[in-house]
């Protein structure tokens, strides 16, 4: 019995040791709009956009659904809607960015609809469960994502060094759920539910991102 237990322990240890984790990072500004908040109301559609996002994804390329970790933070003061006065009201009166400067997503679970392995040039359709925090309030959310893995090549290297994950995702934010006051002067123009679109490139060739807990 003792030999069986030792053998099982060694097998588990070997399995853990042989699992190769790849670490993909996003460092600050992307070279395009990476995050878009869209409000589609009766009178007008308003978009807030920013390229300022930082974070990381750590996954086993043989199966991203096992033990995956990820965290991303968006600098809310960098959101631009195209009207400076509206941006000022949004920062100061509603998002209160002096007190709550970032919106943060922390991944807890990944479910794959077409296998969990990362293959160069192929996209995976994933369901991501995690916690989203904005305005000092945290809620559990689920988002649908398309993740495309690209191994470093002569084509990708001039854009971003290292292996790349292209992540495209979408989820909804209801203002009341996060205790965000709906602006009275935009009441008929601003929807209670905002659609959040994410389009980012994370890379193994970028410096490691750390968060202070």
C-alpha cells in the first residue's frame, strides 16, 4: 500500500511539473481602442473608449480550462466619449475616478466550446466566469470570448514580441448593480445597461504585470 501511495504521489508531482504554463501580459496602452463601453438609448448612442489596460493571462496551452488565471485593470479616467465636458462629468460625478480609478476583472473559470488546447492560428470560443469590480462594487459576471493564439513569427514579431493571445470578449454592466448614478442630464440618452467590448493583444514577450492586493 505504501508503495502505491508513493507511486501516485510521484505521478501527480510529475503531472504538475510537466504542465507548461504560458504567461501573457498586457502593459498599459494598446495601439488601438482596447475597451469600449457602449450605451444605446432612445435618443443617442454614446461610446466611451480607452486603450489603457494592463493585466495578464496564465494558462496551460494544452488545456486552457484547467487552472487558468487572468486579471485585467482598465484606467477609467482615460475613457473618452468625444465630448470633454461629458467626460469630466462622467469621471467626477458618476464613476468617481479619484476614489475608484480602475475597473478590474478577475478570472475564476474557463469553459471551452471547441476544445481547450491552444493551436497556432486557431480561435477558441470560451465562456469566462469571474468577478468584475467598478465604482467599488464587485459582481460575478459571465462573458463570451474568442481567443486566438499566434506563435511568434516574422509576421507577428514587428508588432508585438513573443507569442500572442488575441482576446475579443463582450459583457454587460447594469449601472444600478454597481451603485453608479445615472446622469440626470443624460437620462433619456443613457441606457441603464452598458455593453462592454474588449479587444486586446497579450504577449509572452512583454514585461510581467504585477498587482498590489
